[in-house]
């Protein structure tokens, strides 16, 4: 009886093994299934989105799509002012991928976990921010008076969170919101102009290229860079998408990440050519030499792998901006980046 069972088992196993080989050979020889034929990316203006501009202008999106078995795919880049407008476009399905700040991504992740499943495809840049002041009497955060104003991009944005983190560090763990009443929301160009002209604000928290310009202006002084003040650097810009897009277009999603990674390498290797692409894509008061110099200074900031995700998320819980932090940073990112070495 035992021999008969063994013979029967072998008879069943042989065709199963043969069938598995057929499947394997078929998978190796078959082209990837066609995904959607157009991918729309929405980004804002600013140097944080330079990898998207570089990937677009050099045709890297198309090249990587072809390498990932999607030669029919085309890519459209839309410039949309403001993170809320990009968020609306992504949620409504008018764009497939949107450029967010890391804090906005964490909020979108929390709100859509059981619906659209908004997560980051990849990081863009771990850009620093600096606090500039136009009053020589202000030497530290403690020197701001009750009626002084500090300009931030948004009361819930990353610059505001950085100020809260600095307040906690200087004044104590229960003083996260000590400086909230000083914050005023202004777009970066308006904030920089107001700071230089002493038009209603004493301080301004800004990223590049605004901080690069202000660092060279004798009318203001830099109080500190937040990466130094907080002893940590955090990803600022990311590309986000929905679970539905990534599930239906896995190869195109991977192609976008690969194109951004390639663009990052190009920015580091060819900062002057990258500067030319930046100036050709959006208005700027900076010269070509200045943009090249700025890109050389920040060459270590470009990476598709995120940094400081959990540090920011855990602080956002303490500040009330999030109800619960993710279990790990990978929860907020799609593969293949989620399979890499981030933090």
C-alpha cells in the first residue's frame, strides 16, 4: 500500500513540476502587461521639484518606462500652486502622482488608509530650512516679543512644525505651541519680500532657493539652520500617489522612482546643466552661477530614500497634527522605496 501511494505521488508530482516550468518560461518570455498610456504628475514651483524637471526634460521617464516594459507610456508634468490644490487633484483623480511635503503626506496617509491609500512613491530632497530675522536684537527664539511675527508657508506645514520642534527643544517638552501665536502664513516670495522690507514680520522660515538668497543679503541675519538646531535632517519633498494607481501600474510606478533616482545622480554630477534646466523651467531672480553654486552646496540632499519620517511623525502626534504615528516609515511608502534603507 505504501509503494502504491509513493507511485501515485510521483505521478502527480511530475506534471505539476512540468507545469511550473512552463509558467516560469512563460513569465521570462512574455512582455509586461500594458498599463495606462499616460501618467500625469503635478508639482509645485521650487528647487525641491528639480528631480522631476530633470527627469522630464532629459526624457528619463520615457526611457525608464520603456526599460520597465511600458514603451507606450507618455508623461505630463503640471505645475500647480499650493499643496492643497495638488492634494485635491490627486484625490479627484485628475493627476496620478503629486508633489507633497513630508508632513502633508503623513496627514494624507492617516486620512486615506482605508480609502484611497495615499502614500509616497519616493523622496525627492531632504532640504534644510533656515530662520532669518531682520531685527539685530533677536539673537535666539527667546528674543521674539509677543507682537512679533514669523512667516511660515502654512500653519500646518513643515516650516511651522520645525518652529514647534525648535520651541520644544529650547523651552521644554510642554512648550511645543509657545510660539504658535507668532506665526503668519505667507507664500515664500511674499515672506522674503516682507522680511527684507520690514513689512510686518520679524522672522521668516524658508527653504532654498530663498534661504540661499537671504544668506547673501546684509539686511537680514540667519538665526540658525534647523538641521543644526534640531540635530536631524528630514526629507522635505516627496512624490505621492494612490494605492489604486500603484496596484494598476506597478511597472510605471517603479519607472518613475528609477527616473527620479537617475535625475538625482545627474544633479549631483552636472550641477551647472541642472541649473540651466531649473532656470528654463520656472522664473527666478538667481543667476546661472548662483543656482549652480546652490546645487553644489546641497548635493547630498537628493535621494529617493527618505530620512526622518518617524521623527517627524512622532512629533506630529505630540503636537496634535496626527492622531497616531505609523508603525514604521515603510508604512507610508510604496515599494520599491519601502524595501530600501530609509528612516
